[in-house]
C-alpha cells in the first residue's frame, strides 16, 4: 500500500529541512514525500528541494486547507491510497508520521492523531481553543472527538477528495471530520507524541482560527443537513 507524506509549509525555511530529511528516510519504502510551498517568501521551496522533497508550489499564500487539498490531490493522482500529513515546524516527529502510515487499519479509515497537549507543554491558548473545537464537533457529530485540530493524520485517498472540503484555512481539518462522518467513513483516533519547541513559529491564531472553525462547522452542517449517518 502506497502512503504519501504531505507537509504544508508557509515561510518554514528555518525548520523545514530536518523534517523533510527524516521523513524521506522513514517513508522510502512507503511513498512520496511532498512539500506544498504555500506562497512562501523565505526560500521554503528551495529548502524543501535541497532536502529532496517533491515540491508543489502555490504562487501566493492560499491557506493550510488549500495546501492540504493540493497535496492530497497530487498524492492520489500519483497512485497513493493514503496520505499522512505533518507540520513543517517540527511539532510532529516524522517517526510518528511513519507509524501512522504503517498502522494496520483499513485504508479507507480516517486516522486522527491525538495529542497530550498539557503533557507536551502546549501554550494554554492552544489547549483552550482545541477544547472548544472538540466540544463543538463532538456535539454536532454525535461522536466523542478528543483532538480535532491536530495536523498529524492519515487521510484515505481518494475518499477524502470525494467528500470535498472547501475551507482554505485551518478550519479544513475540522470540516473534513464532519464530512467524513456524514459520508460513513470510519474515524479512528491514535495517541501520538508531539513536540513544542520554545522558539516554535506558528501561523495559527488561537482566537481567530477557532471562530472560523465554528463558522465552518455550521456551514458544513447546513450543507449536509446535519450528520445523517451514525458515527462509527
């Protein structure tokens, strides 16, 4: 089974190279390692190419959701049946991405990484925003969801592309969970290790982006007329 690694990256030139290099080693018998350079201006694309990744470039910054969709579409077109996504800042250890890729579950399942945010030393604002997002999505999906904002996941291809997902920002990751449940795709959760370096740079706004998640949840519920199938 071919499983790709997809790393969406925006102005991540300082942290990206070691992430790519380790991921390439771990995925050499799994599939292609893609970096989606989302309109970076700091040489992110050049750093990714120098490290050996297959680079897909957006001319302008389109947002994490759009970068993920671009990477997922390319991975599917290249013959992969699943794709693991991980961040470019080093938060997600590549060995955990490889572990999700090798997880012995049906290829049609969506596998969500579950972080121990407090234990990993995540900022308090991030823990609060994640708890809010978890509460809303759990309530509307009728399924207890422990971590709806983690970017380390294994997406089933082409199922993810078939169910859609329109948000161009961080809310895509919440939206796709609801769409997957509505489509009858089994959603699994797997505990993962994460790292929060003191000098970590993030483009996630702990106030603005959770509000966008809530708006996207409401829009998705309207478009699907609620979660029409039992959560699994």
